[in-house]
C-alpha cells in the first residue's frame, strides 16, 4: 500500500473531506456534530455512513489518483481491507481538522477543490426531456458513447413515489409519447421496495433531492466507464447496463446498511434510557420526567427495550401513569 503517513497524503485526504461540503464552516459544523454524537470514532462513522465515498470502485480510484497507489499494491488487499484503511484515514484526518492542530492543513478561507464531474457528462451534459406545468424537470437523460462507438442513454424519470432509471439504446427525445408510456425500467438494474424492484425509491423530502441522487448514480457509472475507456477497454451496450446495475446494487446495499445502523442506534438509545428509568425504582415521578426529557414514549419502549427492562417499566412508571389516567377520568366523571 502507498505510504499514507506523509504530509501530502494527509492534505489530500483532508481536501477530500472538505470537497463534500459547500464551505469550510459547513464542514466544521458537521464534523463537530459527529464528534459530539460519536466521540472518538466520529470520523470513521462519518465515512461508514456514506458521506464521502460509497462504492468499491470509488475507493479504489481515490487510492490510485489521490494517494498514488499502484495496481500491484491494490491487488494485495481485499475490498474489505481497503475500505477499513479508507475509513481509518478519514478518521485520522477528520480528528486533525476538528482539533485545528498543526497537522490540519485545511484552514478558514481554504480554497476548495471542486468535485470533478464525469468527463462524458461534461462534454454532453444532461438533456431535459420533459417539464411539468411549473417548469420543473420531469425527466432528463444523459447520452453516453463508448470507445467503440456503442451508444447508451441514461434516462431518469420523476415518478410517485419512485424515481425511475432506464438504460436505453435509443434517444429518449425521439420516442413517441406512447413509446415512453410503455418504457419499463431495467429489471435488476434499478431498485425500490418489494412492490416494484425496478424503481429507485427515495426517502428524500423533495423531488429535487431525489432526482439529484439518482443522477449522481448515473454520473458515477459514467466516470467508471470513462476510466475503463481511457485504459483502452471497449464496452457493449450490455456492459454499460451491467456497470449501471453494479452501481445501483451497491447503492441499495449501502442504503440498507445505513438504515440498519440507524435502527440499531435508536434501539440502543431507547434501551439505555429505559434502563436508567428502571434503575430509579419507585421514584416514578423522576422516571416519568426522564422519559419525557429524553423523548422516549411507551410505544418506543415496547418496540426497542429488552423484555426484562420493559417488564420493570410496566410494573413501575408505566403502571403509575395508567393509574393516574384512571383516576383523572374518575374525577372528571364525578364532576359531570
């Protein structure tokens, strides 16, 4: 593995972190928030949650381009080992940035290096194919041409509740409305929930966010294809679809891992609060106050607390709350 302990390597990794943000201030705010929530492992968690790179190919490319790792060096390590090194390096440099020590090369006013755009996207650009009545994009496509002249068109369509992704042989702008209605997203090359595994589901609050997210998947695909093309590799249409499918499946796996991580984190938080409440014993007033201040409801306790802890709460603070509700209703009944 290339030497990652040099000043130049540290600077490259710190620039890599900064490029994720609009400004130095945004970066510091986000990293300090992670530090507050995750302590000493905040940088590693920041990387593991996919805030920087997600795909194996992206991490490999980062080591090759930024840290000058040779293919021979890269072949000595498994993807898991490479990912572990990558997240550890982000952890190391994020700690330097936040502490603002002598090994932090990113200072206020540092000129951010813009994230490189996929070369084919830069040449041809996204084409807006359809807009709604308010002038917002309903569908866009990105043309791609391989080294051997094979053409493909990546079409992204806004749909409810999914954003659909197609890989087509034909120019979408030349299709009739009837042909567009009959388009089916490529099975296995896009995804969603169990109801429609061909579409990309999104939990984004806005269509703009969802659209942007899916377009980034396409641009990542194009960047990989371009890198292979510059290495002299030809691509058939099926090769292009396969590359897109690998990117989408990696993205889906990452989203699922992130979801599982959030659920585990929430369960651990709720269990911790419930254990504290159970420990105060018969001081139900204090227990109720703790639950309220920590934002843990009875329903959350039933879902995430262990059976033993829940049993202690149900015979304690929750039982007290139920008695108070019954007493309150009895008083109201007598007043009537």
